[in-house]
């Protein structure tokens, strides 16, 4: 029975930590992109409602009645 090389175990651990970190960063990036898209979509919808004179749609988008 051979003992595992502690250096290899440490390198494996670092690789797993790096992978976990990248996964968290990707999740954060996707969340930021989704939030940006939601804001951008709403801003565009408001611009269209203003341009077309659709007061009802504008009021719904900005939350005023």
C-alpha cells in the first residue's frame, strides 16, 4: 500500500477550489446580466410607450395609475 503524495492532494484541492470559485463567479455574472436585461427591457418598453403615446402602458410600467 502506497501513501498518496500530499502535494498531489493539495494540488487537487486547489483545482477543486478554483473550479468552485469560477462557478460562483459565473453565477454572479449571470445574475448581473439578467438584472441588466430586465432593466434594459423595462427602459425600452417605457420609451416605446412614450413614443406611441400609450399612456396606459406607460402608467403600468412606471407604477402610476
